[in-house]
């Protein structure tokens, strides 16, 4: 029997250094351990030329499962990933692979609350519907800034729920099922109290401004009329 | 009063209605004595956001990428009313509109603050503004429309919009229908 193919599409402009890649590739490793063949593509690189775009479209047509992993930008999917979704849907409107293909997504935002991710979750589900994929669900989390592109094993016990959610999702996907509600629920749990995340983030921003010597210009208004 | 129109229509068939929509918004603005600044984003050199945060930390308020977005940011800072027009794309905005919205980050401050019980970024500029969004659909789609309205609500919260209005039109809407919808939008938003 031919092995199932998984394709990870990373929608972060930071590519391999991104939290989106950390989360997506962690899931991909679990799928590979379960017997799947896996490949990964960075959106920025795919949109770079006609050739790389064609390569992505080809890999997508071959995949049984496509995993989109991306950060939230201004309440939504980042523009380059929307462009990618538009191109995929356009291609599939004319030519759709014979095999049934599943998609799932992972989204994380820098805000502490998971509610910010809701429109992006809706958009990915709507894309699946319009482009003719089987929707396998989405894992969404806040406080993505805490991971900051580090491997999950280096982020410590704070991310234990993220690891558990990815484990549950991978097991379900390997069985050919959608992501269980439990996985989505665990993924959405705050990594720490909101007040602590806010204090840490604001302290971090002030420290970075001081380090760069820009603290006094932090609230500059260069475009004020 | 300054009105900024961001036209997110792509350079393909889905953008046709937006030519009429833009004209209707310009006419309605002129009738109300507003100063209009309009950008057709599809033809502009606006590169994707790098997510580098240099606009917060390295040179606050100014993006590291120097392209046409600088003009959009300047107009945004000076606006009292903002209008976004877009084909509804999987319940969201077109990639053309979104490429500009992703680059609005310089107009925010990096710090976290509580707004209506949620964490958001405070605005760099004091001026408050109204938001009107016009989306077009090839056929009615309740699921898509629901996501779209939710997205606009979230953006309005982040923008601290003082009055937010949404209109959804068919891509094949006739000119008089578009003009009527635009007029209604201005009235609901109380753009006087």
C-alpha cells in the first residue's frame, strides 16, 4: 500500500525561523513517525517565481493531507498566504485531483487571547469548502510570542498543552479522522495568566527599545499632519 | 474631513464591480464635501510585511520596507473615515487589500493594553476614525458573509473605530444598486 503524503505550507515571513514552522514541523514529525511521507514549503519562497509556484502546486496535487501553519496578521491570514490560497483555488477550479484531499491549519497570534484567531479559522474553513478539500480542523492558540521560534522542547513545561494538542491531532489525522475537539480546546488554553504575559511582553518591548536607543522615540508620529 | 479609499480589487474579472463602487464612493464623498484620497492597491508596489518589528523598535512609526505603502500610511494617519473595498475572499479580504492592511503595524504602538476586556495595541496617532467596508460576492454565501462580518468587527476593535459599517453586494450589482448601497453606508456611518 502506498504511503500517505503530508505537505506542510508555512505562511510566516520568518520561514524556517518562525513559530509557525516550529508548530507545523513538530506535527509533521509526528505524522512521519506514524508512517506518512512529508514535505514542507515556505510561502514566501513559493511565491518567488513561476517555477517555485508550480513546484508548490505540484506538491499540493500529490498530497493526501495539507497542513497550513501561519501567524495571525491584523486579525487574519497573512497576505502572502491569502495570495497562495487564491492561486490554489483558481487552479482547482479548472483541474482538481481525483483523490480526496484533506486540509488542516495551525494558527497562532501574539495576543494572549485565542479569540483573535476566530476570523482566520473561519477563512481557512471557507477556503477548504470553496476549493473542494475535506476540512480536518484547526488548532489555534494565543501567546505565540512566548514560543518565539524556539523548538518546543526548549520552551519548557509551559507548552505542554501545545505538545499534547499536536499529539492528539497527529493521532487522529493518522487514523484518517478530523482533529478532535479536545485537541483544539487544549491548544487554545492560555500558556500562562494573561497579566503575566502582558507584563512580560511590555517589559520585553521596553528593554528592546532601550537596547536600540529608541525608547524616547517609541511613540513618535512621523506621519502626523 | 478626510476620507481614504483602499480599493482591494484584483486585476481580474472579480474587480469589475469595484470600478463602479469606487466612483460611487468618490461621488458620495464629493457631495458631502470630503477630501478624497484613493488607492487602487493592485497596481501598487506594496511588498509583504516581514514581521521584523523594526517599525516598533528600530525606527518607531516607519516601516523598514520603503515602497508605496508609505503613502498609504501617511494618508491613513490623516484620515477621518476609511473605506475598504474588496471581493470577499474565503470570507476575508483579497490579498491585494490585505497586503496593505498587514503593513499598518507602524501606526500602532508595540505595547499591550486592555480594550473592551481584550488585549490590543494602542494607536500611535490620536486621531480617531470611522470604518466602512464594502465586500462583493459572486453569489450570496451566508457562511462567507458571517466570517466577513466577524473579521470587520475584529478589525474595528483593533482600529478603535468610532463607527463601523459593512455592506455586501453582488459582483453583478447594477450601478444604481451600488450607488444606493454606498449612500446608505455613509448615512449609517454618519459621515456628514
